[in-house]
C-alpha cells in the first residue's frame, strides 16, 4: 500500500471518477456541485489552500479522497471519496486516517463527515475512527408554496450576534457545542417575531442550503419558513434545501406539511484529533499575606 498526495498528472485519472464520487460535505455538494467537477479539480493540488487530496496506489484498484479546512476553524471536513465502486477497498480506512492526519497538521481539533447511513462509506469511516454524533436530513423546499401572510426576516448584522448565540446555546446540546462551535460572525436571517428563529445560509452556483436554529417555543414556524424561502433575495431559480439536524427533528413534520421532499437520512460523524487534559500548576508568584490555592488550567494534547 502506498498513500501519496494527489499530483497534477493525476487530474485526468481523477476526472474519470467524476460520476463516482461520494460527497461527504452535503451542503458543499448541493451548492457547488460534483466535488470532482472540472471547475474544482485544480483546487486539490493547490498547496496554498487548506485543501488536500490523497490517493492509494496498490496492486488492484486505486481509491482517493479529499479534506478541507477553513483557517481559524477548530474543525476540518472530509470532501469526498472516489470511486463509489471501491468503498469496500481494504486500504480506504488508512486513506481516511491519512486525510485526518493532514487536517491535524493544519491545527484542526476534529474532522467531520456526512454520509448516508446505508452507504458502505459509513463502515469505512467507522473503521477509521469516526463516530456518529448526530443525524441529519436534507429537505428540498424549492417548490414550497408561498406563505398565507408575509413574515419579515432581517439580515443579521454584528449587533445581532448576541441574540444568535443565545439561540445557539438554547438549541445545540452542550455535548455537541465543542464540535459545532457557536457562530463567531452571524450570517443569515433573524425573524422579527420574537427573535426565536435564526437561519444561516450556504450559497453556490448550484443551490442554497438553509440551516435553521429555531426555538421550540416559536409559533407559526411553517408560515415563517415558507415566507423566508419564497422571498430569498438573489435566488435566481436555484434549488433551495433545508438541513435538519437530529436535535431539531421536530421541524421535519413542519417541512413535510409545507410539501418539502426529504432525502435519505445521513449520519454526521466526527473523528477527534485532540483532547483536553488538566494539569495542576501553582501560581508563579503570590503577594505577601495572600493565600492562593493551586489553579487548574487546561491545555491541548494532540493524539500521536
């Protein structure tokens, strides 16, 4: 087995798998199209960006995959695995571990992947040390009928960040908050009625993906979502999807009542690259006459 980074001379070989790529970042795939499409191929061999692809060359068929990391983010995301006919490849877990190691060198604390729970890729990810931390389903809301009344949504500005973060802490379970950190800069829309509804958006040439954070106490949720979807600015006939995570599963019947079409359920998986440990350290200096107990501080220890 030989795992090596993708090179320029691999691009024709890579492009031949464009119809057999398994996307592992659903929002990116729905908004930017095939991860092995012609437009994005050269990104995988650009050393300046935090995008990396590797290939396993063996005696039989080859298998390859990619990972991406946004600077200053604590997580990276697996982009794709290809070809789909080689998801049972014995070296695929080792390839995935290699991609995760690259993400660790960029400073990521964990790596995320989204995959259909019935896919063979799910098994390979488990063997590579990934575990399920949530479920999600993408709902196609492109043909949702207009709401019976217009509900005003305002674009989020910096002054709304505390309100968005408040909604985040009320909805995202504490165990998941280290994996899905709070929005540092809020982007999207906030409903004017009670400010219990926030929707962020990921946009691309091929579609728009909305990710709601809606408090269960919010009322007329279906009407509010329909109003936002049918009045999205600069939509240009692009398809629109709503991503519903398992901790917001109560939204699925609401979307179904609006006529939305749900895709197969996906497992949202994580592989931790670092963990917190606590060490006892005494204060370096204590003022005269003051008694101070040893403090507890935390540091990051990266897994070897």
